[in-house]
C-alpha cells in the first residue's frame, strides 16, 4: 500500500518506496545531488544498492560521509565544502538522525555567511539567515526514532563548548521524505529499542508540553499508540514490515508533534549525549520514568488521557508501570550509572547545560537548575520520585 502525505511536508510511505528516489530528485529539480550518510552506513550493502540505482540517472553523484553519531560543527563545515566544491544543487540525506541532521545543516549552511551557532533555536535567531537559496532536501530515515525527517532543526555539537545546540530554520524542513520500512529491517534489536523509545519520548513530551496545539496532541496520541502496538513486535521480529512501518510513521509523527514543545527528558539527555557520547534514544529511555514521576502533579490528567487512548487502566501508576515494563522487555538499563561511569560527573555543570537547553521551557512543571540536578541524581541512584 502507498500513501502520499503533506503534513508537515510531502511524505512518501510504503514498502520499496526507495525506488522512487530518482523521481523525487526530478520533482525537486535536483541534477547534482550530494549524497550524505554516515561513515558506517556508506559501506553497507543496501546503501550501495541505492547508490548504484541513483547513479543510473545522474552523470555525477557526489558523497559525504565523514561523520558518525552526535555530529559536530566541523562535520557540517566539511560537508558544506563538498557541496560547494562540486557545485551541488540538492541533498539526499539517508541514515539515522545524525545523517539527516548533517544533511539538513549542510543544505542550510551552504548559503550562509555567518557561523552555524548564530542560528541556534533561541528567539528569532533564525531570521538572521539568508533563506533564498537553501538547497532542496530529500530525507530518508533508516531508523525509527529521531524524526529528523519532519523537523525544522538539526542537533549539532559545538566542540569548543561541548554543548549540543539546536539549529533552527523553517526552510530546512526536507521537501520530500521517503519512509520505506525495508530500510529499517537490518536495524539491530538494541538500536530498534533505543530509537523506538526516542520516538516515544518525542510523542510523550509533546503531548505533555504546555503550549496549546490540539493538532500536535492528536498526532502525539496516535504516535504513542503505534509504538505501543509495534515496538516490541519489531524488537522481537525485525522482519515484520507492518511493525517497522508503524514505527517509522510514529517517529515522523513525534517530530511533527514536538513543534508544540518538549521537556526535561530532552533537557537531561542533550548534555549527556554531547559530553559522554551516549546514544540519544538510550538516554531518553533512561531518563523517562524519573522525569515522569518528578512531573506527576502537573501531568496526571494528561497521562490519564493517554491511558484512555492506549487502552490502559486510567491511572498515572498504570502508565508508569507500562513504561518500566516496556524498558525491561527492551533490555533498556534502569539507571544512567548502568551505561557510564558517573563517579566523576560534574553535576552542577551538567545541570546548568540542561537548564539552558531549549527543551526546558516546554516542561509542564516549571524547573530550575537544582531540579535538574536532583533528577540527574535520581537517574544515577535508580530511585524514582514518590
């Protein structure tokens, strides 16, 4: 089955839709694409097959893959140099969130005169940009978690400060997204779990965020329902196409929904990702129950609404138990200290970074630096808030 969706952008969904990649380039007037994927994916068989097929339609196909997870500003600079040097006119970004974030940032920065950090998602910084010649972007996710394919921002680490920055502009939203579940079949159970929990965090925090956005709420609810029905299925049976497609869709829905806002799960995660290279989806999964229990008084009614839609007993504790059991079945560690040495962490420094993260403003309970420090402490000890 095939569907074409146009919210928030054009989305081509279905098995083997990757075969329409050349058509997407033609539709967008791309004649000299820069193919962007990370250094691990570029050597995989299915990526080589995609490249071989695209090469049939283009005299020149240039590549950039000199980056891996948690990309830094220098990766974007190098990609921009490749784009300009080869006179490219569009981006094909394929891979996980890192590849999509780099691809979007390269397209954006290829026509800017200011450094990338001048476009952080703060106030109206995005208005500083030259938005007249941002190259068209085709985004093809191979994981079902970040939802970067339907987002208007890129998460890039400033290596000088060690802080993950959210670079925002409305026009770095990809022009065409291809959601092909076959591209996620080879995703390991471990990454299926982490990216699936990332998508759950996006939908959950969006629904609980304080801004008024009923459309985002509806999308977030259905996104969570798709994850509930499909994440464990895909974790246990990676070849289940229906489950894989549901997760891809839920991931895109999460990113679409979180234009409403995020919260402390992401505030806590971003510094850990930047400082200690912990996978973003994994850190979101670890922090989730600590943030939920900290926010309980402010979100209990919303959690009851989620339970009603998901077919759970309409109680906060029932939802929390579902999250804890889901993490257990996915082999997600309960504590931050299970995945890294926390003995030398400077919690004051980390908490300040978390407090200054743009996700903090969306948290349903107003929080300060000390609150975030306490949440870090609980995530290290494993003790949930009462």
